[in-house]
């Protein structure tokens, strides 16, 4: 079984007033492309998926 392991994504993180969502979207698109290319069986997400206990709507949609 081939898995892709990701952890501590902190989706929705802001650095000062700068949103990281565009960068995070790009990285997740690359992860999906690699998963398809390598015919992975699954993607394992662990750690902090969101940056805050109640994430912004945009982070959840991402």
C-alpha cells in the first residue's frame, strides 16, 4: 500500500496580515498531482489540519 503522509498543514494561517491560502492551495494541488502520478492508495493527514480551533470558512473550503 502506498500512502502520502502530510502533517501540520495549518490551513488558514495568516502571517501578520498576509493570508497563506493561495500558497497552501498550490501545495495541495501539487500533492494531488503527485498522488495521481504515483498511483497512491491514500493520503494520510495528521497533526494540525487547521491553524485555529475554529477555522475560517476559506480554509475549510480549501
